[in-house]
C-alpha cells in the first residue's frame, strides 16, 4: 500500500474527480488536461493556463530555470455560447487550504483570469459551509464587484450548470 505524505493532494484529486463527474452529469465536459483541450479544439491559454501580469516580480513569473510560469485553473467548461473557468476549493476538514482563497482574490483583482470567460469559484466538501474565510471571500467579491460567481457545493454546481442550459 502506498503511503501518502500529503493528504490535501489526495483529497484534491478526489474532489476534482467528483467535480468532473458533476459537470458530466449536467451534460458538459470539464477540460483539464492537454488531450481534453485538443479533442475539443480549444486552446488552453486563457482558460486553463494564465500568464502572470507583466508588473509581477520576475520571481513570480519565472520557474527556477527562468522559463515563464503560469497560473492554472482547475478546469474549463465550453458551453454553446461561452466558456467558464472553474476554480474549486474543497474542505473536508478545517486547515490552511482555506486561507489560500485570499491569494485567489488577489489574482482576480489583478485581472489574471481576464474578462473573456466567466469565472466560477466552487466551494465544496464536508465542512465548506462552515468555513468563515469562504464566506468572507464571497462577501469581498460582491462588495468589490469582482467578476466571479461563487457556488456552494457540488449540488450548487449542478444547479448552476442546469440553469445555463440553452444559454
């Protein structure tokens, strides 16, 4: 049996799989890996991979080998008329992952995701509704009129996807 030293990574893979299944049950496909994008005929730049703003310090814009680094979303959904960038935070117990949403707020403020596609932020997991910083994320995003739709739970994601059918 393989021993995992980073439970959050294992949990993340599981939650991403559940999210992909939810999206598929709603009649859409989550584009995540290179082959998904190739099959769909969609360029992943600006959908899954995002250039860092030019004014960021080079330490944030380059890998240790001085290659350009990118931010990555958790996936992309291509609907009939528009695209949706998906970011997910899954919490099955309370921990430091919850606080990473504040970095994501900064990325949204900095325009990392662009304005060409919709941005949906999905909070899921056993305790997601009890995470104060997720509620604060939503509150700040609304107060600042940031271009992000906050979705609570995978049932909420399913409902949101069903509500856009035909758009």
